[in-house]
C-alpha cells in the first residue's frame, strides 16, 4: 500500500468527518483550515464550484499537508481531476459516479469518493475502484437504507452520508453501519468567521465521538 493510501486510511479511521467548504476564498482558507484542524477534522474538501478552488487547494495543501487530507468536490470530468492532482491534493469527491473521473483518479493514485444513490450505483462504484462511497443526498436516505446496503457491500469500503447531517443525526447512521459524514453548510458558509467554524467543528467532533462510543456499545 502506498503512502497516500496510508494517509487516507489514517484520516478516515481517526476522524471520518469531511468538511465541505463550498464558497471558501483563498484569502480566508488558512484561517478556516486551521480552525477545522484545531477542532479535530482530518479531511477537507473544497468544491470546484467555489471561487478560485485550485488556488485555495494549493494554499491549504502547502500549509497543512502533514495534518490532513485535502481534495476537491463536485469533480465532474477527467480534466478537473488532473487540475486537482496538480495541486498536490489527492481526494476526488463527486456528486455522481463517472467512469472517466474514476479512471483518471485511479491513474493518478488518487482517492475516489463518488456520490451514489442506489445499490446498482454503489456496486458499480466499488468495481470502478472507489475508496469510499458518498451517499447523497442523505436527507432522503434513512439509516435503515444504509443498514441494508452495509449488509451487502464490502466491509472495507467506507460509507459516508452527505447532505443535511447534524450532530444529533449521526448516531443512528453510525449504528446502521455508516463510517463517517460529509458536512457542508452546517459547518461553513461564505462569510462565516473562523471562530464560528471552530465552534461548529468542535460540536460535530464531540457528537461524532459520543455517537461512535454509543454505536460500539450497542454492537457488543
């Protein structure tokens, strides 16, 4: 196993919360990134429909590459994969499963996390080499849906609900077999201060830790 996969595995095992920073500006990214990492986040995503996302990713990776895994969201084609990889980041997140994006990510030793909605898409994503499955939008996927798929998907593949996740909703998903969560506007939105992001990040981290303990106890 290569170093980048070890880094991803370490991050997803230690704190599987993905900060989705849509709208993040280059001039604020260091302060926001520091706030998230100080609260305990290990994985940060900057969607490509943000202002100057490539510059933002470069700055974040240069500053914090030894502390977190960085990558882009809303990656829709192979050209965008190449642009992200050129920043030094390796995480490729998408709202959908696309074979060209999967192939480009795998060829560049990246970490592919496509959005899926059905069992067919989930198994196709696994076959395409996905490192994790993004269940999106989670608002319309109750925990029992995740539980049903967890029973048939490879145990090694992380399942990450995204969309409408709150600190209080994580426990039932974890008990159903979810691995972690993608968190967007509840954590960050344009104009929000680093202090406010830090406080929200702490709330999510603490809630995850408590929910993880509870879900583990239920399984024993």
